[in-house]
C-alpha cells in the first residue's frame, strides 16, 4: 500500500484529540474496532446474543495474526496476556535450566521464569545476548524491541547462537509486531500483546509455537477452548485436546477478540512494510531534529525514540497536548500509522520552547 493509501486509512480510522506518541504504552483503537466491540457489548446488554461472543471472531483474529506473523494458523494460540503465555513456557522447563535474557527486559517476559525459583536466570547487556548463549543454555528469552528504549535486538545473531547450542528461543514481539516485519516461525516461541502496535483492545494476546516445540510444551490451562470440539467438552475433563496450538488457548476475552479481528484486518490492508517505512521515517526525523537541539536519542532505526535524561519533561508535553511516556528516565515517543510530520513538529515546538 502506498503512503497516500496509508494516510487515507489513518484518516478514515483514527481521530486523536491529542498529539499521540504513546503507542508503546497503548495503541489507538481504529473506528471499526470500536464499532465491533460496541455491537457485541450492546447485544449482550440487550440479551439478543447466544452467549458472550462468537468463536468465529476469535478464529478470524487468530488467522489475522498468523498472516501477519507469517506462520500457519495451526501454530497460533490465543490468550489474554504475555505473562500467561510465558508462564506456560516456564512450566515446561526442567529444574536448574539456564535462561539467558537481556538486562532490563520487560517483567512479563522474565517474571514468570524468575518466579519459578529453580531456574538459573542470567541477565546480560542486550548487545552481548548472542555471545552469552552457551552449551548449557536451555532458553533465550528476549524482546525484539526493548520497551524502555526502543532498541532492536540483533535477531539474526541470537537465532544463530541458539541454534548452534541447541537452545530454544522465546521472542516477545509486543513492541514490534505491527510495524516491524515478523517471521514467527524463526523462533520456538513468540508472545505478543495485542494492545500496542497491533491496535487491539487489551485482553487479546498471541502465542506461536513451532511444531517441534509443541512436542515438548504440555498444555496447562485446559478448558473447553483447548478441545478438538469445544462444544462437546463443556462438562468433565477434556478427553480430546486439539492437535494444533489451539490446545494452549485460554478462554477468549470475546469483547477483545471481536475488536482484534478488525484491527488485524486493518493492518493487513495497510501492510506492515508500509507502516514500517512510515513510522521509522518519522522517528528518524525526530532523532535528527532533537540532536540539533542538543538532545541525543538512543541511536537506531526503531519506530520508538528514547531520549535519556529527558523523561522529566513528559508532564510538560502532556500539558501541551502531546502524549509520550517517561521510561527509566528517558522520554519515549512511539510512531505508528496514525502519526504525521505535524506530530514531530509539535514535539519539537514544545521541547524548544
């Protein structure tokens, strides 16, 4: 999709009342997503729906994410949060297994692993992650893009190191899926929260598992959603689990998934490559202009811009109608398809004032 088409899609689906540069915290909901959630909520309120939602909408969202992640639908499980997905993976590890992760990694990625108490957690600087993987490493757990500063991991190097030593890889794509192309099949596991760059309502999340990794990942949260035939598995223990990654499904948050179907369809229409070019272009301009003002941002080609030492100005920007965030002392601005060059100008106007 050309940039002009991207702009038309942004204009049709979004109408922020602020200069919104906080997608790393929460993405804006497209109009079509809001309409889908409202329709279901009203139907439930009026008693004109058979149940709390439609499993077909969940399957459509699963398919939409699979398309974006470039994997077969059978490899995608749905849930409600990244930490729950990671908890499932943590439960599959042997006591004493070594897990390597970046320093300062987001808590949802390392928290469930560390909480076990019997795993050997080893934290290293992000740029040394690949070098830290060794013959005793069972799992490398890391985000493709760091939440605090937008740094992009050396994905190819980490994959190569893990393959060389027989370690599994767990990639969190929450801060990247939607603007950075993702090939989930290159990792044993990926986890993605939908409420940021995927523009979904909070309560939709996705787990991908390779076919090989599925053989070593036992299902834990087994309910009717994990069955071959959910509607014949409503009472008593589930006798036949789905042979696909659906056996790892959590019971779906229907309101979120009715919306997620629409958000993922929008991203498919626009195209992640187009979003990548648009968002990283705006981010690059902001970095360059900030340098001219004497503010050095974290270098890189991310759609997320972090400026160390400038986080304290986030309240000032908020008062001027510019929504950013303060993370680890850095001012963090994140760009998506709904942002424009005028948004960059507005940030610079406030910071230079």
